[in-house]
C-alpha cells in the first residue's frame, strides 16, 4: 500500500511540473501587449516602454518561468499586472465564492440524484423508471447557459424571486446562499442527471450479483436488499463520479459565473484573459489544475483502500 | 443495424439526430432565405407562415439560420471526434501492445495530464491564444477527445491480448502492430462507435458553449451558440430568438445520447449499463 | 386597539422616513478599471470612478461639455497667450488631511510632462514650457506657443492634481484626491465603494455613499437593473432594452450625447484603400440609418465627418457620403475594381462594432466587397490594429473630446498623413480667436470628408437608465465620467 501511495505521489509531482511548463509557455504566447492595453490607444510608445520595464516584461522567458514557479511553491502567486495587487489576495476572495458554489451544486446534485436514482433502480421497467431515465436524458442535453438565460429571465426579471446575479458577500449568510441558489441549481441539473444514471446502473449491477440474490433468497424485499447491501456497494462508482464532478464544478463554472456576474475564480480567469493579465491566468489555471490533480489523487487512494485489487493497477 | 431499429430508444434518437443532419445537408443547396443578407426593416418578426421561426435582430430568417447552424455544429463535432479517434485509438492500442513499458507509462500519464486540465478552461485559453474561430474550437474540443479514446481502446485491447485468437496470431509470428490493427481494432469498433456517439453529442454542447462566449464560429458563419449569444439581451421581448436554436441543440444532443445508449445496450447486452 | 393602530402608523411613518433618507446608490458600469490613478493609464474606466468624485484638476468639464472652474478659483491669461496665472481655491484638503498648495500643482504638472511619465495623454502637456509656484495659492504656467485649448486640456482626467510626494504606486489601489468623495473599498472584479468627504472644500455631495458595481455582460446588466440590484446604469450597453425600461414606470431612460465618433476606420496606406476612389465607394456603400437602426436600435446621430454634432462648429456633411450602392459600384469600376475585392474587417468587443460589423459586411458584399470578419478582444485589437496596423477595416468609437487632431498624426493607425491637414492643425493650435478657430475647425472637417479618410457612421449616444427617483446624473458625456457630486434621491 505504501509503495502504491509513493508511486501515485511521484506521478502527482511529475504531473504538476508538466502542467506548470505547459501552462506557462502556452500562456506567454497569447498575443497582446499588457502594457499597451493598460495605457490605451492614445498612449505614446515611450510611456508603454516605461511601463513594460516597470512590470518586468522586458526580461527573458526562462527567468520569468523560474521566478513564477519558485514563487508558487512558497505560496506567492505574483502580482496582478492589471490590478497591481497580489494574486493570492484576489484568489482568496474568489475562492469563497467558487468553492461554496461548487459544494452547493454538488450537494444539490446529490440530493436530487440519490432519491431518483434509487427510485428508478428499485422500480426498474416501470413508468417511474422511464420518467427518470427520460428526464435525466433531457437534463444532460440542455445546455446549462441556455437554462441559465431562461431562469434569469423568468425568476429574476419576470417574477423577481431572486436577484439576477452578483454576490453580496458572506456578512449575511442567508443573502449569500440565496444569491448562489439559482447558479448552483443551474450547475447541478446536468450533474444530477448524470449522477442519477450512474446511481441507477451501479445499483442494478450489484443487484444482479450473487450475494444479493442470496440476500433476497433469505427473504429480504427488493427495497430492503437495496438499502442494506446494494447501496453500499454502489457507492464506489458514485464516489468516483462525485470526485470528477467536484473538480469540474470548481473549474467549469466559468460561463455560469459570467451569466450571474459572480466574482468567482472562473470569471476572474475570463476577465484576466481579456485584460491580458498573464500572471493571474497562469496562477489561477495552475491552482485549478492542482485542485483537480489532488482530488483525483484522493479518489485513487480511497479507491485502493476500498478495493485492494486496484493497487496493482499499472 | 436492423436490430438497432427495433429498440425504441435508438429509433427515436436516430430520427431526432437525422432531422438535423438532413437539414445541415439541405442547407448547402437550399434555405428558405439567404442567411448572409441583412434586412433591418424586417427585424424581430414573430414566427409566422412566411418566417416559420421568425426573424432575428438583423432581419434574418431564424429557420434558415438554424439549418445552417446545424452544419457548423455537426462539422465541428465530427472533426473533433475524428481527431480523438485518429490520435487516441493508435495511442491506446500502442499502450496496450506494450503494457507496462515506458511507452505505456508515458502515454497514460500524458492522458492523465490532459484530464487534469479543466476542459472548458483550456478551450478558452486555446481560442484566446490562437484567435477565436471554428477551426480553433475544433482543435480545443478535439484535444480532449484524444485521452478519452486512448483510455477506452487501451482498456478494451488489454483484455483482448489475453484471448486465444490473439495468442494464436502471435504464435503464427505476427508482429504487435499487425495484431493491433488486424485483430484488436476490429473487435473494439463497437465500443468506439458507442463512445463516438457520446463524444459527438458532447462536442455539439461544447461548440455551442464556446460560440456562446464568442470563441467559436465567427460571423458570417451561423452557429447555434452564437445565435443564443446574440439574442440573449432580447429574450425578454423576443423569446423566439433563444427558443429555436436552444431546442435545436437539445434535440440533436438528446437524439445522439439516446442512440448511444441503445447501441451500448445492443453491443453489450450482458451488462446493459447505462451511460455515465 | 387604537394604540396598536397608532403604533402601526408610526411604524409606517418611520418606514417612509427611512425611504426618504435614501442616501446611498449602486451604479452599474461595464468596464472595471485596472487601477485608480488617472494620470498613469488609459483614462476611460478609471475616470468613470475618480473624475470629479475623487480627483479634481485646475479646470473641469460640466455636463454640457463647457470648461468651468475646478481647483483654480480664477485665472489670468497674458495678452500674448503664453502665460496663465491660476489662483487656487481656499481651504482645499486632500483626503489624507494634508492641504492643497501650489507646489502640489507644480509637482503634478511636472510629473505628467516628464520624460519618464507614464501619463497616457502626454500631448495635453506638450505646450507647457515652465511651471512655477510664486506663493502657496498661485501657479504660473508658461507655454512655448499660444494654445487655444490649454484650459480645455487641463480639464481632462489625465490632468488632475495629486498630493506632492505621495507614493504613486500606492495611489493605484488607494487614491488620495481632493474631491467630494473618498475612496473606501475595492473588491477586485466586483465593485468599488466611495464615501462622502465630510471635509470637502466646495458644495458637499448629497449622497453619503456610492457603490460602483462591475457587470460586463449586457444581459446581466439588463437583468441587474430590472431586478433592482443596481440603481442606475449611466452607460447602458444594450440599446435594444431601452424601450422596455422606457415603458416601465420604475425607470427613466436618459439619452444624451457623447464625444464618440463611431467610424469605419480604413487603413489609408493599404491597397486598395490608398485609392481615394475606393474610399469614396466605401462611403456610398454604407447605409448609416440601417446601422443606427439595426445595431443601436435607433440611438445615434449620423455624421459625415469626424466631429461631434452638438459642437457649435459642427458641419453636417452627411449628404456628401449618402447611401448610393449604384454610385459605389460605379466608383469601384473607375478605380479599377470592377469585380470588387476582399479585405479584412476586425471588430473590437462593443456591440456597436460587432453588430455594426455584421451589417456593414452585408452592405459591402452588396457592392462586391467581400470582408473576412474577425472578432478581437481589446488587447488583440490594440496589438493588431492600433499598433500593428494589420487591418483593412475596423469599427471603433473615438470617445476623446475634440479629437480631430488625431488625423494630423501620419502614424496614427488609419495612416492619413496629409501634410495639408497637418498645417491646418498647427494653425488651429496657435489660434486663440473664436471665429478663426471655428473657421479652421470647419476646414478640417471638410478636408477629411473630401478625402473620405474613414467611413463616418454615427455619433454614439449616451444611453443610460436609472431608477425614476434619481436626479442629478449627467445627461451627456463630454468626457468619460460618472459625476456623482450632484446626485440625489427624490421621493
């Protein structure tokens, strides 16, 4: 087991290094001079050059890469070109929007998916099953930004039940949660659909296994068997999907954050790209990739703990 | 194939997807109105007998634009799946043929690396670096199809390498490359078709999302995602602008997913697993 | 029972009292500034926060575009037009408590015109030969040549007065000005909060606090105003929604003028646009009214030259480039392009450019000119079009006031480079007599219209929307600013 963890750790480290190289060099070739952008169209070339050297843009690529990576390791994400404040400071504020949003969406997704997944599995072949399977197909097919557009136009503009977007901060937790509700729901819908389907098929798989037949032969009802045996065994694939969904939600909320003008990590990257704020883009993308790699690592380890056969996986 | 059509899911899905594929083909030869003309005097007309889906803010016929938009979506998604299959399958087969070797390790770690990048984010980066266009959208979506196909073909190929008919071929002196293409590949095509259908539908959603944020197909190429983006400020007074392109996306994706599920059940009746 | 009723009405009174005392406002804006120092960066988004609210200059713009007193109480101009003697207002304090003295002005002006200055508008200060401060309240500026625009130049946001010796790096996130509002907080990517300056030297602001909230997406902006999340959006990005606001008694729509000449900028050095006949054909191929109607939903005034229609010196030259596709085709044949040609059309993000671009592409196609359309972010636009001059056509709104002088710069991105026009501008710069200046300005307008330098489309309208109870917002935009000093709630 120790050997397995060490091996995974090594590959985790290599992945991080490879990711940092890819990110840095990919982003450094984005066209557009940040100094020119900051000074605007009527600025003189002198002024632009002065600003470039102030920002250290006249140094070579390699020294800049080295500075960036060594800073990252020490938790120093650099200073934003555009806002002139430490990126770490900006990220801190944003994480408290993106992280709760991802968790909220994940929670909603689970809350919706578990009951309907179990329902569909226990009533296999009935109209309830068909309804769940059809509804989840639809849930996967609806583009979430389209759904968000309609939700805003109905719930915020027409009926004024929710505010159209924005985030009031955590001073008043009720308002904060209310502001995250519509975006979280929009994000959760396709995830819940996928999760419910995984749940159903995982349950059906375990139901067909021998020990379940034995349990049923011993006189348990279908539902009893489900709750007592199948559910626990079905958790493995479900947890894997949850891990994947969490990293997806953390990074993939860009469009939804933009529609609801939430000050989260996604919208931060989006504006940073348009502002050519390379330091911010690099550091935040790296942070997200780091989060995804860590979540994958944790899922792998948990998996191996549950199922020792997997430790020999190449 | 006949068997497939007996499954209601496949039949429904096939019909839904085919409507849009046919519309895309037809749009090369005929659309009710030209989509590159601007007719301000007739802007924002509600759906009617002359303009079935109404007109947009520049007076263009939405029905015609949805037809041409189908072309863009389908082309982008097909090429992106093509990239995934053409690069991912050989990589996966190679990794399986040399299981445990350095090559296998490099390919699989490379896969993990791509998986670790948040897909949409990288697609945005790619289009920001190289400019927004349909071609770059294809590349951005295609890159993420490579590890999907590499992983699935490696997994399937690994179990085939232990089968008797492969062992027989090895005894007969066939090389690993030859075996991979002559014996392994034909036996995993079913799996690839199922995965291809699913990636195809994901590609259509991704193209719509990229175009929606302005990083996909550019004017004058109509695209469902861009139609939604253009119309979003007008949804409250001209909902038909958003409803028809949105429905087109939903129908196509739904159709493809139903097909994919039915095919999976057909090819793998033992498990009858539903798609994840 | 009676007591309870009375209690209830008392509560109601308190409630309405609280309503009447509404002293804060949430303003929506599209572009967040990169930092808050207007003397060290592209002014637009920065001035939308700080101009008149936090920072003040010697002179300032009023809502109608006239130049009025700022930190200078009065000024004397010598007969030769070379020496300006400014007397400063009394009792002016910076937000950190220090007094404004003449040496602050001296320091600010010298910093702006210095060799290593990062001021984005260095040309505003180009005519200054010397600045001196004989005493604490007097500043003497000597010019190298008479400049009829000098007081106008000093009203720009780039010419505001800073506190001598302040750490200019720190000012970028914590401005220290003399204005009626002090800076309170900035949540990057979200909002900036200002609070009333209780020690203001002039008429104090009526609002106690103001929040400027950044919403870049037009749809989100619409939703935010409709849902009441923001109280006013002075420059509302989606003209298509204004009719809905107008029909809703909760809101008032404020339509005024801006300094934004929206043009189809043409690369005058790139064939075939180096041929004036081709440019003339372009001018006749474009239907301005369709563009205003289609892209701006009717908001905007057609222009036929690079000059603001609300300026008294404006000439209406639109008939000279009327919509006439037949004539355009004929001119293309005369120029040697009977089958038309293909060129590039590069569009920055605003909807006037993106939507206008679709319409113009269709109109040009109708006369045989094919365009390859590319959408660019501002950064790419600056790099490729503005700096790299790698474009055939582009659409952009020039929002600086009185900016016809950009045509005198032969290296400016559309590369006009007419020596006759440059001479004309030199004459204008040194002329101080109003009648002479008007005459020269009109000559300049005619000259660029006759040369069809660019396609002149329309003057951008300032379309704002606000809660119907808000008073005192600027109707026009003589410069980029959200002047909140006179804004109040009227219940």
